[in-house]
C-alpha cells in the first residue's frame, strides 16, 4: 500500500474541528489505523512531498501551482512536519526525494513493485497509474471509511475513456487546481470523446479525421501539450534508495515517539496507528493513568491533556466519525473507535513507557 501523505493530511486538517490539537496529524493517524485494519497491507509506504512545486515542472510550465503561492505561512506546515517525525519514529516508511512530489515517489514505488499495489490518495493525477490487475487507486469519499476503488473499469465508467488513458485525457482537459489550462476550447466532454475515439493522445495528434475546428485547436496547443506532459504525468523514475516497507512491529525510536505523542496529546491516536490484530497481548500504560475511569469498551477514559478534546460538541464528534472512523465522544475515549477491539488488545509495543509503568494483560 502506498499512501499519499500530503493528500490525506490536508483532508484531515481541513475536515476536523479546530478544537482538536494538531488535527491534521490526529486525523491522519486515524485514517492510517482504519486502512491498516480494513485493508491489511503487507507493506506500506507514506509518500511525502519533498518539493510541492518542483523546478522541473515549473520550468516546463511556469503556471504550475502559481495560484497556491502565498506570503502567508501554510497553516498545515506544523502538522506536516510533526507527522513526518512521529510516523518515522513509529517505524513507518516515510519516503520522499529532493526535487520531487509525493506522486512521483508513488509512481516510482508502484513501478518497482512485484505484486499488486493499492494507492490511497485524493489526487486524481494518480489515476494515470491505474493498471489492471496490478495497480489501483483507493480514492477517499468519506475519510477512508468509504473508498472508491478506481480500476480500469471505474475509469471507463466515470470518464468514458480506455482505462489506461487517464493521463492523456487529463492533458487535453487541463486541471485548474494545478494551474493547468488544458487545450483552449476543449473541455472534459470533448477531451473524453477524442480519447475514446482514438485511444490515446498520440493517436489524436496524428489523426487526419479530426474536425477542422478541433484540428486547429490541437495544432495551436502542440507546444503546450509537449510541456504539460512533463508536468501532469507522475515521474516513475525517481532515484530512491532501497526502501524497507514492512509494517513495524515496534517503534523505530520509541522514546521520541512517546515524547511527541505526549507533547501533542496524540497518545491514543498513536496507539491506534500502531495497533496490529496479531500483535503482542500486552501494552504498557503510564502509571499516572492507573486510577482514571474507563469508557464502556474498556479503554482508558482520559489521557493526559485530553480535557480540551473531551469538550468537543456533538457536531465535532460527527466530524471525527465521518473523517477518521474514530468513535462517538459521548461513549468512550475520543480517540478510540468502538467498532474495533480496545487499544490495550492491539497496540503491541507502541505505547511502551519508562520504568514507572504498569502492564495491562489481555483478558
């Protein structure tokens, strides 16, 4: 499984209430936990943007993402940096490359893969990578509790084009969200019709059967199409070092993971992300929490610093459920979902603490 880190993090940040500390990281951890339990991947990589606007794309097409440039600081920046540190400390493979976007990392890892690949992303650019039966995209509709499985059949159903032709279709149509105008005078329907009839952009460019008006528009846009092809399509040849993608059985840096989780009130969310159904039967809980009340599902009812989260309104609880899969705040700890086994059944070594800890054994 290849996860588009930025895509899911931004969705979490902009979907969850501001009352949640580090809501982008918190929401991402919730989605990660859900994906691990529902999809059960054998390997996992979190692809990150080491450069969200790479020079090679800007050189090819200067309008690329210009509308996103701002003198104001990015409000998600702190979450993005914390998430990288925390996920790396937990032992997950956080993979990036200088001068490339996460979509390029995903394309490269997918090309290297020897088995079936699931890509989790809200970025439709990655539909260009779909290849039955090897590569499909899981497109989030409601958090990751409801995912649209995008294979070649879904692309054909949704856009009326051959399943492997999304990249060519996107080049013709353009993408305003990335500052890509497309071919003037050719909208989504015309682009789809051209690709459906001819099979590929290359065939469109060499066709002698185009209507005079379409032929004029295509001829006028040849230079744009050549440049846009270096921008729109993910790069599948990023120079990545060998990546260990096995799921972690324990944190790579447990002390740092504990420190970051506690500083940012993410203890239970970290436990969820680290949970494994077949994990160890014992997890350690800080001594300070031994006498705290328990929720109805047996989870610790209040972790350090959770007072603010505990005051979330019902509307906030609904947002949590829809966007992360976490539970109803009125019934148990706000960061532990009720439809899964309690954290102390599944968290393995992810909450291991210092000497002053006690052990809770699985019943």
